[in-house]
C-alpha cells in the first residue's frame, strides 16, 4: 500500500525525492493510517483545489485496500 501511495504522489510533485510514506501500527479496529509527506512547495499539488486530488488519492487507496480486505486512512502531512 505504501508503494501505491508513493507512486501516485511522485507523479504529482516536482521534488520526487522528498516523497515519503509511513504507516502507523493498526488501530483496535484494524485500520492502518498512512502518512504522506511531501515538500512544502508541492503540498498544493497533492491536495489540489478544494482537496479534490487528496480525495481522489484516498479513494484509490481505499479501493485497493478493500480488495485486500484492509481498512486504511491516508493523511497528508
């Protein structure tokens, strides 16, 4: 899942080296939280106007997680 999030983010940003994804330990309900970090200058590219790109990233990742019977949350830091 981390590779999927990183691949999507690298396609959007200019500074591809600054993209990192970290996962938290699963919560009690089994939900895994992924934290996406990008360069400060690229933050707008990843979030998009009115959060549309961020919402799309979350939708794609949630769909991929559903196929693996996982629950995930993506946070952009």
